[in-house]
């Protein structure tokens, strides 16, 4: 078989509930922490 005739394999999984919210919370906390550091270094 040539490369054009082969089927493409796809790896997928079911999403785990709660990870999206944990991701956004961690990004928010990290951003607030960096903002606090920047604020204290400028003032």
C-alpha cells in the first residue's frame, strides 16, 4: 500500500470533568500573583 491509501489513526479520549475549571482557576491565580509582583516592584 502507498502512503495515500492508508487510513489515518486517531487517538481520542473522553474528557474528564473538572479539569477545564481547574485550568482556568490556576491561570487566574497565576496571573493575579504575577500582577501583584509587578505592582510591588513598580511602586
